[in-house]
């Protein structure tokens, strides 16, 4: 089956001169096919170069995304570590504060009990001296009194020199810092969501 339809090809002047040239030895259809083939090959080369460039860009972007994901994971791990360290630091601070307070309270209780026992001992010793005075002469009683007075004075001096340290400025500043930390932690309740979404 043959078709008798006419095909119209429209060429601009430059393409026409390129195809037909000055000599007309080749047929028009051959010249047209050659020209179209050259044009298609040139277009194909351009498209292949574009595809290669896009593939290179894609590879670079994939590597960049991979690096960003690694960086994100490292940052997420670092944030989790900082958060855990902060929790441990808070726990250590609370433990140290508790131990300090407990030690001060026990030392105060020790001083109170020691002072109470000393007062009982003084009463007993003065009772002993009064009884001793009834049965022995004054010289002998004064010697015993002086020995007991030296012992009591030494014990009183020991308890009076047992002074508990007072860090009122430091304790006040620690309370301010603790309040600031608590306020900051309350205002940063989003940290868990932030870490999970990284």
C-alpha cells in the first residue's frame, strides 16, 4: 500500500543551505534525513550530558543527605548524653546536699547530747565534791575540786570549740541556683520531643 500524500517540510535559510549546499547531487529527502539525523544526534548528546550532570547532582545530594543524617544522629546522641549527664549531676547535687544537711544535723545532735551529758557529769561531780567535803578536810577537798574543775573546764572548752561551719552566703546562693535550674527545666519541657524528632 502506497500513499500519495504530499509531505511538506519547512526549513529555514541556514538549514536549507546546509542541506542543499551549492551542488544538488543528492536528493532532497536524503539531505533532509541526514540533517535530521545530525540534529537528533546533537540533541541526544546534549540530553546525555544533562542526564549525566543530573545523576552527579543526585549522587552529591544523596551523600550530603547521608552526612546530614549522620550529623543529626550524632547530635541526637550528644543531646541524650547531655540530658543524662544533667540528670546524674542533679542527682549528685541532691545527694551531696542531703549528706551535708544530714551531717550538720547529726553534728548538732552530737553537740547537744555531749553538752547534756557534760551537765549531768558536772552535777554528779559537784555532788561528789559536796559529799567529799562532809567527810574530808578542806585542803584535801580543794585538791579534788581543782582536779575535777580542770577536767570539766577541758570538756567545756572542747565542746565550745566544736563549732559547726556556717555557709549562709553559699547556702543562699545555692538555693537561688536551684530555683533557677528548676525554672529552666520547667521552661524546657520540650527537650524530650526535640530529641525524639531529630
